[in-house]
C-alpha cells in the first residue's frame, strides 16, 4: 500500500504566552492549552492533499508522548489521517531517540514518504527529520514549500537563506515542512465523530525496541533578557536627528 | 583540550560570514584548537579565506564533484568521517547548517545542541527555546562529542590575520546519489545581504502592496541598508520569502533596525532582539513593536518615509 507516515507532536499552543517557572526548573505547562505543533499540521495537510490527488492510499499519524497525546491524534484522525500510532512515553524524548522511533516504524510500515514538521515550537530543535533520514539512510528534503511527486521520485522546493532551492530525491524520503507549504484545513464536527471509530494503536517504547537516553540535560531555564522601552519621538525630523546624534546614519 | 571542527558555509567562491561567527563561538571555549572544513567541488578560494580567520590552525578540504552543491545527504557522511578526531563539531544555524548538522550528529550517534547563543563551558551552552521566550542552559556529559549549530546573531565575526595550514582530507567513496540538486532561484540584489547588513529596514503588512514596498527600497538605498519583511508581508506576497525576518525566517543583529508598519508579533521580535538600535514607525500607538523600540514614531508611513529619505543619507 502507498503509505505516508506523518509525525505529530503535542506542544503548548501557539497563542499561549510562555512563562518560565520562578525556580528555573522549566516553563509553565500545567493547565495550559496544548495543540498539534503547527508545522506538523502542515505535514498532515500535505499528506491529505497527496492522498486526495491519488498519490497515496493511507496516512498514518504517529506521536510519541504521554496518554494525553491521544487528543492530538484524534484531531489528526479527524483532519484526515486513516490511523494513528501513539508510542507511549511519559518523559519527553530527545530528537535522536524520536528519530530512532520513526526509523522502527518506517521499517514496519514501509512508507514511501515520511513528512515531519521542520521544528517543534517548544524546544525549537529542528533535528528529528534530518536524524531520521540519516539513520534510515534515505534522502532528506527539509524546509519544504512545495512537493511534487513523479513515480519513484519527488521534486521538492526548499526555503533556504538564498531564496528557493529545488532538489530531486529518490523515494522513500523524509520531507520536513516549512510554513508556506500549505494552509491546514479546519476540522469539521462530523469528522470528529467519525474519527472516534478510526484505529488508534498504543505501543510501548520497549515494544518497538527503543531505549531512550538523556544525552542533553536542561540545567536551568530563564526568561529572556528584556529590552528597555525607548523614547517616542514626534516627527521624522526628531527621529532623523536622534539617529544622526547616535552616529547610526549619516 | 577541545578540538573543534567547524563546517564552512560558502557558495563555491566566497566564505559565508556565518563561518567566522562560528569561529568566535568556538573561541569562547578555553584552549580550543580550531579546524575549518571546506567541502566543495573546488575548495581552493574558500579554503584560503578560511585560513585567514583568526585562531584557525588548520583548514581541511573535501574536494569532490559531488560537493558542487551543498546537499546534506552527500556532505554528512564526509563530515562524520573526519569528525571522529574532534571533541566538538560546529556549523552555523543558517538553513545550510540546520539542514546538515543533525544528519551529521545522527551518523555520529550523538545529540545536537541547536542555536547556541552562549558558551558556559566545553559541555555547557545556552540556547533559546519557545521562540526565544525562554533560555535554557543545556549540558552534555564530559567526554561526549558535541555537535552544535551556532546562532550567528549572537556572535561577532572573527577577525582576519591568521595563517592556517591547508590540507586535503580523503573523500569517502560511495557517496549517496539519491539526492540531486536541481536549481536555486535567488533574488539577485545589489543591496547588502540581510543576514549581515549593519542597517536593515523592514516592512510589514501596512505597506499594502508589493508596489508600495518600493518606497522602502528607496530609503534603504539611501542608507545603504538591507531590506527585510515581516511574515505577514511575505504571506501577502509583498516581498519574497528570503526577506522574512523572524522566528521562522532570518534572525538578524544589525546596528540599526527600522521596522515600518510592523506590529511586532512575538515571532518577529524573536528575529530582531539582538539588533543594537530598533526604530519603529507605525500608525497604531498600541502596537507591541513600540515596547521593544529604542525610538518610536506614531504616524502614517507614507508621509514619514519620504520625509526621512529627505533628511537622511549621503
């Protein structure tokens, strides 16, 4: 079956104002709204569009996290994933271990495409897709803004510092999404009801043979240094004079 | 002692300034011995530039026709093959480094520290998370090889005056051919590069059209400034994607940043918080950009910009 694997990470919602705990042990996540990482929503949307155009037959949404992460998987199923896999882990896993989990699932599910978000908006690591591609020994096309499939190849346009780069990769491959790849659809109520009947499998990390290790320890969390509020000027004239005085412009 | 390998970013002819910033980051590790590796089809010109960077003792070249374009899948096994001899492997936190370094880390079976903004010790680094809304101090065990990307906006470029030796390193056989470069569409511009410019003037959605963006270009040329844009302006099609400043675009640290018609979403502020001086021009006095601006001016940008153009510049 022509299958796409999509990664879904549960993160603090995009609109939540992040606060660091006073004791520096982490950021406040209790009672905070959790959502699918926005880049992962884009990944899922792209998979759905490929399937709608006949380019794939099945979409499997995968997450690694605590039981609560089922909520995000149900949302993914409502959006259009066909089935879901929750790899259960109470503690957060590092990108390299997440990549090992996806490798195991890629070996089991034999997808022709794995689409992941380019980064999660919590730890901002931007690593898992590249690491998976390395371990799987397959191509990677990161920061994608356009994916075109043709037979056993894909042409991917990437958002790079110089502009837009296009590469061609042999399938199977790992693609990570950038913001402009697509605009994810809204989930409709009937779809949420239907999603309840879709299969959701829970696997223990040990069952797929990955033993996570903590390689990077978070010693301390701090709020970022704040910029001092400056002065308001009344006219272009006053602004120009201030900038000249500081030697910032001629 | 720390032996640090820095992966050079370049376009085949010129060393990208991000490499000199990685050198400064590496220099923050006491007693660091720094090697820069240049992978290219013809590495001569770039290797010579890297050899002049202060405190770099050795430049290694990986020369192969396969290295004509920077493809992570092709470069990673080459970098990993020489990385065995080093305690640290650094690359810039640009799209080049972000693409390549995690692939190198995975081949070395080690974790990566992304976006290093400060070095506390050879095993301890500070980095932003949650779009810069928190800073975490991350530590790896002593004796672990460290792969990291360096947040270029946090470091000045290393100076010149060095004279490193240049050596060719063996290129592994059987490089992957499953990934092929097709094309790159770079907006050619005579203006300074956004990432390294001393002055940047950025426009937001309030500009209203791609046509109106031209008044920014006109002031930018007067000031010798690079032009940037907010995500809203890029999404609206007023400016190309490579001009986007912010969390998912470019993180910059110019001496002067002028934000025109940009409200100042947190994702945008993340990209400019290291700017020396921030100027905000916006017609909404409540815009969050004024909270971080050193100079704020409330008013209509279509009147203010032409006035500024008259008042400023050579």
